[in-house]
C-alpha cells in the first residue's frame, strides 16, 4: 500500500473514532411531569381529604412553560418562566371544594433548594362532571435545547411513573 492510501485510511479511522466520542448536536430537552391518577368524585364534599403528589427534580437553568392539567385539560399558568439551575421539590395538591363554584382547587409549587430563591406557585380550579379515575398534576416544558435528553433523579428515586390511587366508587 502506498503512503497516501495509509494516511487516508488512518485519517478516516481517526475521524470515525472521534465521531463516536464527540457529542452530537444538542437534543431537545424533555418535558417533565408530576402527576397522579386517582378516583375522584363529582361534587366532592369540602371535608374530603386533600390529595398530593411530590417529587424532587434537578432542572437546568432556562425558561419553561409551567402548566397544570386535570382530566385531559391543561392550562398554561406560567408561560416562559425562568428557573435557575438546581434541585427543586415539586408538589401538586388537589383540594376538594364542595361548592357550586368549582369541584377541586389545584395548587402547584416548585420549592428550590437554594435558600436565596423564592418558591414559585400556580393554582386554579377544576370541574368534574362524572365520578371517575382522573389524571391530574403539572408539567414543565423546557423552552431551550439541552445537551442531554435524560432527566436525572435524586438518590433512591428510580421509578418516575405516576402514583396510582384508586378506590371503588
């Protein structure tokens, strides 16, 4: 083999190996969910217990659309909200109301571990026509690109599937 062919082959192999170790172009960041599926009654009594779901999440710095959802409907409550990089405790609570105004009041908080930052909160009412299993919670949709599409979980949290609670009607 002549020297030019060897150089070309070596260069090609080097480029192939480099492509395996060089990160690809930034992937779109993943929308995160904090939610629960449970049996809810239409026209609940105000004395019924509040239901909550909570998780820890590490977020990249950037802007997010933060929305609550209930029974297939969604409402973007805080569009284009900036969040700093770090760990947060993310909590959604659904409080039965028992009034004619609405059936359930949904409150969502993002509590940062950084003591210099304030806890962010969104809330709103929901109505339910029929008693049934309902999915409810909130989502954070990043409005930026990330170098990884994988979400990191805190120690001990490996199952990020929704909590499921049901009971006979």
